[in-house]
C-alpha cells in the first residue's frame, strides 16, 4: 500500500507539471484502465478535467449508470455522456459481417468522441490508459502478432489527428498495479476487478445482425451469468466470462407448447495474458444453475451451451 500511495503521489506531480492550467479530456470506457486514469486526474486537478463517455448502446447491463454514478458522485468531474445509441444502431442495421461491424463501430465512436471533444473549450490534453504491456507489445515488434492483435482491438484508441497532446499516467504500470491504484483511489472493487470488455461491446457477442431485441437478450443473460459467478465465489478465478448469442434457433418445449428460440453460449476462460486461454472447468452444479436461470427467465432463449474451446486455435471472443 505504501508503494502504491507513493506511486500515486509521483504520478500526480507529473500530471501537475505537465498540464499546468490547461484542460484535460479523458475518454471513459467503463473499464479499469480509463477509470483509474480519470480518478487519478480528478484527484489531482479535478476542475480541469472533462470526461467523455460514449453510450453506444452496446454496453452491459447497468454499465452506464455505474460510470455516471462514479464520475459525478464519487469523483466530481465534468462528465459528458454522449447518448449515441440510435446512431450506432442505425449504422449497424443489416450488417452481419464481424469485421464490418468492428469498422463501423470504430468509426462512429471516433466521430462521436470528436464532436463532443470539440464542445469542450481550451482542452489541450487527452488522457489515455495505456499500460506498460501495451507499450512493450507495440514497441518491441511492431509487426509481430501482438501488435496486429492490439491494433485490431484498439477500437477505443483515438487517432492523433484529434490534435491533443497525450498524457499516459499508467505507462509504466502493470495491470495489478493499476488495480491496486484504483482501490487506493477509492474506485469500487467491482469496477477494479471487472473482467475486460471489448471496445465494440456486445456487438461482437451478438452473432449475425445486431438488433435492440437481441442485445437486450444478451444483456439479461450476461447479468445472470455474472451474478452466479459472484454467488459461487468464482468471479475472480475466471479472467473473462460472458454470454454470446448465436444466430441459431432451435426447437424446445415450454409447458405443452413448442418453442423456436435462440441458443446462448457461455464463454468462461482462464488466462495469464489473454494471448492464450483455457476454458474454465466449472463445477457442474454452477453450470446447471446458470443454464436453468437463463432459460427460465430470459425470454428468447431456450437452449444454453458451454464453449469448451481453447485459444489458440479459437479466440476468447466469439464473433
Ligand atoms: P480474442 O477474442 O482476440 O481477445 O482472443 C483477446 C482479448 O482482447 C479483448 N478484445 C478487445 N478489447 N477492443 C478491446 O479493447 C476490442 O476491439 C477487442 N476485441 C477483443 C477480448 O475481450 C479478450 O480479452
């Protein structure tokens, strides 16, 4: 704890020296890294900080509320929530190719971010949650597989043409240090330990066309999965867990009636670095509870399957 608090003091001093009296913009994603950056800057020069959170309609249940609560109540920042749900949905209508979805989402995100950033006067700096592993992965071998994966994942990364000077206070830190820093700064445990979530959000977990209805099915099922992982005390033994909605319908029975509904897949993995991963060996009773609850309470799902694929050759996401 001592090391972390002195690290925080050190970073605060660097921020003060660099920023002076200028304004800083920080993009919030709901994830750990951007939250810690925002919290750190809020504690240092709170009234010079503006945060931008783009609600793309592809978030998990309760995610926007949590960000709003945290960065208006706990840390009092000038928080700009951009409600871009319709814009994203319109652009995604009719698209089912995963790479096209990613491209559209990346582009709309940057447009929304840029528009909102323009409305913030005198902003000179953009704060980003780049970590040490990101720095070495992209620097050591710019053409290596890690770099390729990063650039392809870096939907949240903002282009230089936005014209800001970057500040990256987490550049020398590893993930566990960032988490400890977050806790020390007073971010809620739940946020600090939250599993990673891809920039393109639920769109990459909704196979086939992204519709409001399908998103809401995933959201409900995913919330049940996460609740059950907490209840079983397994959340932190698993590095990432989520629900994927397959573009498949199949026959089921409910009472006397025949149903024809969607298949949900559960993905849960153990991984050190997310470059390789194994599927999590669930106790059967936990899987059973998850499946029963999802099928009984989420309308639109009549079948649940568990993904038992490792990475490689599979990926962690299933898009
Ligand atoms: P894959 O599916 O390639 O995922 O095995 C490896 C890790 O990266 C996350 N991921 C993303 N993170 N933007 C992100 O910030 C993205 O576009 C993105 N796509 C995948 C994925 O959730 C996993 O943790």
